[in-house]
């Protein structure tokens, strides 16, 4: 089970990520948790390799709920599903790609990079 030491703050807002809830940890299915840099130079937080095309909408809803995010735009194609999220004023993309099957949060800004770094620390238990 992932551990969370209590609410965390980003952008002046506090988010109550209750990581002690085993149901939430199970729902998030963070089996591929890793922070990487994309070709654009921005951050990418890999979340799961176990979510499929049909399961992505429910997974996106769970992630958005956990982050208290607003879905500002959604797009689906045969091999990609994208949800543009706003979290505490920061915009990131939640992306499902079918080959290889994976879900990640992707940044398009310096603020998004910092947010994904903080989120990785919280999900992995490496931040305070």
C-alpha cells in the first residue's frame, strides 16, 4: 500500500490525498510509477501498464478525483485517449496509449514539471 503522511500543498492549495485508504491505492493501480523526461524536455509521470482502452475513463475519473482535478478537455482516438486536467491552476495531460498499453501524466510547462515531481514524491513515498 502507498503511504501518504497527510495532505500536501501545491500552488497554495491543500490536496487531501488519503494514501492510507487501501481501496484508493488499489483503484489507482500505480504499477508503473516512474518519473521520466519526454522528448519535449517536460516531465512525464508513468502511472500504469495495466489499464486498457476500455478501462481508461474510469481510471481517469479516479485519478482526477484523487487530485481534485478538473477535466477541461477530453479526446479519444483508436489508439490514444487524453484528458486535459487542471490541478491547482496547473495544466497536465492524462494520456492512455495502446502500444504499449500505458497511462501517464504529461506536463507541457515548467509548473507542470514541478507538479509531477511533487506528485511522484508523494506517490512513491520519497517526499516529506
